[in-house]
C-alpha cells in the first residue's frame, strides 16, 4: 500500500468561549476544531469557531469538499462554528456528521437546535450540501474505508462526551477533549490511547486550579483535566506526543508559554496546541 500523508492541523484550540485579542495572538482564540487529513480523506474533530477558518481554507482549494466531522459533544464551544462552515452550504459537497445523542434528543436534533430560527436565520436543512448524521456509542470500532479505523471511548464530562482515535497505516491520533481525570486512570482510557503517536488532551486547568487555591474554589466536577494529568496519561499508555488543548479562556499567550515550558520539563514530547500548528505523522 502506498504511504499517504497523515497530517493534523489545528484551527481552534481554546475551550468554552472564543477569546480573540492582543493576549491570544500566538496560541489563538477560537474554540475547538482540528483537521486530520489522511491522504485525500478529510476528517474534522469538532466544529467550534475554528471551523470557520478551515472552511475558508477548503473553499480556496476550489474543489468539491467532502469529509467526516466528529463532534465530541454538543456544548456550544464544540458546535458553534458549524453554521459558518461555508463548504457545508455548497451543493455537491458531502459531509457525514458523527456524534452522540442526549437523553431526550437525537444527535441530529441537537445539531439542528442551534440553527432554529430564533437563534440563526438559516436552518441546517437549507445548508445546501449533503449532510448525513450518524449516532455513535462509546467503545465503537468502525472501518471508515481507505484503511482508516475509528475508535471511541466515553469521557468523564457533564452530559457525556466521546473521545476519538483514528488509526491508519500504523499511525494514530487520539482526540480526547472535555474529560475530567479520575483518581486512577480509567482502564478503558489506557486501552483506547495505548501506543498512540499523538494524544490531544483536555488540559483546561492546572493541578493547582483543580484543587482550588487562595480563595478560589476547586474546579473538581467541571469535566476538565490538567496538563499534569495529561503527562500521566501519555506515560501510562505508552503514547508518544502530548498536545495540550482546550486552553482556558483567561490564559494569555504568556501564561501558555509558561505552562508549555513547565510541561516540557516534566515530559519532553509536549507541545501546546496553537492555531495553524501542523503535526505530520
Ligand atoms: Zn469544551
Ligand atoms: Zn464540554
């Protein structure tokens, strides 16, 4: 089999809320969106506000776009860019959207909800491209064709959330955001991320913030992890590179540089995600 590129591009790396401005120029202010390009196959992790710039990039290529979009969960920061994803408005383009349902609503209803008339003037059905919905469960292993295998695992996050892993030709990337660590790493996490080349991990908090300090309450139970726990995970599952992700809104470029440096002192193969960063496997 011919070896094709396996390329990860970061379009949005911030958690919770977009925070553009002079303090977030280096790492970026858009909410989660990561492009994983495997040969001709386009895979997109989450549709936060970063997906807008990905859309503009795809439009410039002036060829039909089709791809698989994996939504971890439907909290705003992971879907809010979708109504502004221009390629989804173009007839002839095809997208498959994957995600989880809630107790009361299907995944399709959840995605359509943010585009109801009271919130947005164009409904999802009017977008123009062909959009198909696929509901996923945790523990899924699915052949996506072209020798790409998808795996999922259940995160520890309010309302539920999935992590995704894509394997191709002996190379692999785990996208594990919006998950809170447990005292002992969950066995299914270890199995899921075992030997991965890259783990993109929710490092919204620091250990100090997680525990609470100087009058600030603990953020335990908020559904997010820390960079220190990310290092523990990568080491425990024999993965290679850790990418710090879902940066807190209040984290400036300077704060991020400090955290990135501290993390690299504990584990050399760490990088903090920033918009425009590309990792090739
Ligand atoms: Zn989030
Ligand atoms: Zn969330």
